[in-house]
């Protein structure tokens, strides 16, 4: 009887794409940092485990907006330039620190990483990172889940079936395009659940989704085995969907905090102490790192631990093994206790980890994950995927999940509060208009189709939960507000153009080139299903 541990990594990126590298350097840095410190290290880890014949099973979620950016040639070239600037800075650092042996060693390691990232990205992986993840999915190491087209918080549109359909359909098409497969699972952005979503997911062929622990335990009929076994939605059998059933998994509520607590250990790298914010502007300008406007952006040349002592890899290596063992031991203890209560059935535990934690917030996060995999393989736990645990989904216990989310205080409050609550009235109004337009112009061709497809794309971009989250969290709130308003304005221009039967083809072409996301967009996805 196996005790199953499912580690699921959720990778999302808002659609931040600009051809002007200088004006939007800080915003572009979000993705480039993620490539260097999360996605490339993960791919290298997977290949290293493969070479050493170490078996591993993980689940991953890639949002369509992130996939679009990683597959974008313009973004890829900008990332190469981003690395080249850091390599030039690193070469200057070796000269500056020539007399300081301890700091010089750390500077050399940072420089070596930047050079290796450039080599791996351009030569080893030919700038196609998604292909590498698809390879490990095909091998059976990764189970990939789909998610919404623009990571929308679905409870905000729970009464608008056409919007739910469009977000799910775009997510499914994106997954097929980038990974060439039909996924079994669908990840609800922010784990936002509201009744009715299960019908949409099943209508598109998904077998399971993941909900917050409260959605499971606060249901009218909480399952006997709690979060340690999958259940299914109790659908209304008065409809024609009598044989429809969606399996549900609930996350382990402790895992996100567990990982964050490990990252606070004093031996780990201090991410907030970056030389780009400590050296003089003249020094940074001389090596070409700082632009004329003196906007400082992270360099990722960091030489100190969280106690502001010189960073020591030997101390870190030892601590990573300790923290990985502690993580596995805590999950094993939970599963062992659950096993005793489940009377012979195999318990499972789902641990959700935000990809941002691995490498970005926590510099050593990917190295910790490697140790978790190695320790798990030597324990009584079995690293597993989600799909095999479902079995016959129609035989699973039925529940009516409670509305909730793994965001805010379990209901996504921070996505609709005093800082960003003004946004929802625009997206809902636009949503109603888009549904109406798709119904009024079902057979249009030519320029009107381009207009309608652009309107659908701008609507979806405005629905991204990322903008509301950035505004609430204070992470580039002005930028997020600007991007949101630009999408609203673009949609209104489309709406007015269709009403007046006039449009600027120059404006239309310009915006189509700026927002190359979803080339397969079809406005008819918003049509009411008949």
C-alpha cells in the first residue's frame, strides 16, 4: 500500500510584452528573472536526474500567457540581451573584487551562471524551453495541467457561462498548441471555485481539478477521508448530464508556508541585497549595465546570505538536505496517520508550490526541490501524478464543494477590494457586450472578423487576475492599471467601430502586432452554446 505525495508546481506570468527594452526594463525583468532562476534550472535538474537514472514524478501548470511569452521570438532575443548585460557586469565585477577573495569567488559563480544560462538557452535548448518540458511530460516524468486563457479568477464570472467557456477553451487550445496533448487536469487560477465551474470543465473533457482545502472540508457533506483521497462533484441529476462527474483534489494547506519557512534560513542567499542597488551609478554605467535614465534593475549578482555574511555554498548544501528531509518527514507523518484511519486504502497528499518560490523568491529553491526528490525516493513515500489516483471517477464519494479560493482569506478578497474593485464593472460590462457581439455577427468575414477577434483578445487580457493582484500587492500598480485601461479602451474602440461600420486599419494592425498572444483566437468562442 503506497503513500502518495504529489508535488505540483504552478507557473504563471501576466502578459507583459514590450519591444522597448529600456522603457519597460523593470517589467520585462519579471519574466527574465524567472527564466534564469526557475525554468532553466528546472530543465537542467530534470536532465540531470535523467542522466543519473533517478526516477521522478511531478505535476506542473503553465499558464497560456507564460507559454506565449516563452515562445515569442522577440522576448527570446530580449532575454539574450538581458544576459549579455549581466555578463558584461560580471566581467567588471571580477576586476573590482580582485583583491577580495571571498566576494570574488561569489562574483565568479554569478558570472559563470549567466554564461551558462546564455549557452543553455541559445545552444543547448535552441531558445525553446517549452519543448523541454513537453519532452519530460511525454516521458512520463511530468503531468501537465491546463489552466485559464489569461488566468482569470473564475468566481467573478460564475454567472456568465460563456465567459467560463471561453477562458477554459482558450486554455485547452493553448495546451494543445504548446504541448501537443489533451490534459486530464485543469488548474483553477488561484484555486477559485464557485458552483457550476465543474460542468464547464467536464464539457471540455477534463477529468479533475484542484480546489482549496476549505472548498472540500466546508462542503455540506465533507468527505470521510478529507484531503487524503480524491472525491467528485455531486452534480444535479435532474439535467441531462447524469453521467458527468469531475474529480476533485484538495491541496495540503501547510505546504506553501512550509516552503517559505525553509527559505528564511539565515544561510540562504539574501535576494534583497543586490549590487545593482549598492554600487554607484557611475560604476554601473561604465560597464553598460545602467541606462542613461539611471533606472536601477536587479543584476542578480548577490554575494551575501540573510545574515549579511558572505554567502557559503558548503553551508547551503548541508542545509538543503536538512530542509528536504524535514519536508518529507512532515508529509510522511501526515500520510502515515491518514493511512491508519483509512483502513487499508492508500492515502495521497497534494503539495502546491508557486514556481516563483523556486529560484526567484528563494534562490536555492530548485536545489531544494532536487533534494526533496532524492530524499523521497529513499523514503516510504511514492512521488505520484494526479490522474492515476482517480481510478474510476464515477465510484468516488460525491460532495458539493464550498465556494472558495487559495487567495486572500480563502475567498479571493484581495482580487476584489478597495484597491482594485473598480475593475470588475468594466470587465463584466465588456463580457456581456462580447457575448452579444458574437451572437450578432456569427457569419462575418474579413475586416470585421479581425475586429471581433481583437476585441475578444483584449477582453481576455483585461480579465487577467494578474492586474488586480499587482495593484493590490503594490507590484508595479501604475503599470498594471495602465495595461488594464489600455485593454478596456481597445475593446471600446472595437465595439464602436462595429456599430459605426468604420475602423482604422492602421490602428488595428498596430495592436495586432503588439498583442501576438492567442493567434488562434476565434471570437465565436464567446457565443452562447445552443
